[in-house]
C-alpha cells in the first residue's frame, strides 16, 4: 500500500506538497486512504511474514511478559558480537564491516 505516508520527495516543490496536503484536508475520503492499511490482518499489518517475525521477537512494547525493546536491542548487539568472536575462533571469514555514511540520516561518521 503506497498510501501509508505522504513522502515529501514525491513532490517537485514545497508548493506542490502544500497543495496536496490542502487537497487531503478538503477530501476526507482521500485522507482516510492513508489509514486503510491498518484494517488488514493482525494488528493492521498485511505482511504475514512480518507479523510472524513480530510474534517471534524476544522483546515487546508495553508487554510485561517480554523484555523491553531497549534491553532486546542490547541483547541483539551482544549476541552479534559473541557470534563474531566464535566465528573468528573457528577461523571463519571475517564479518562484514559496517560504517555509517553521511546518507544515513545525515549523521556524522563515528
């Protein structure tokens, strides 16, 4: 569904973007199309594979029976480091090196 967000880059000028937003403001039926994706499947997500992965994740949001997403992320990072150390000890190929580039949200390189 390409009607989940208004993508600024889809408009050639800020004027055209503003005109489209005003159009949505005048036409409720067009505006409501941006919420149709919420009416599909489990929790409004039509992507069954994504839903299944979300059910399998170890962390949760506002779920007292799962660890928080912050703790889950920390565990994920720790597990990745551990996996790389084990692979290195076995003589596996070195892991892919990742580096932040300026096009990643415009963040400065670490």
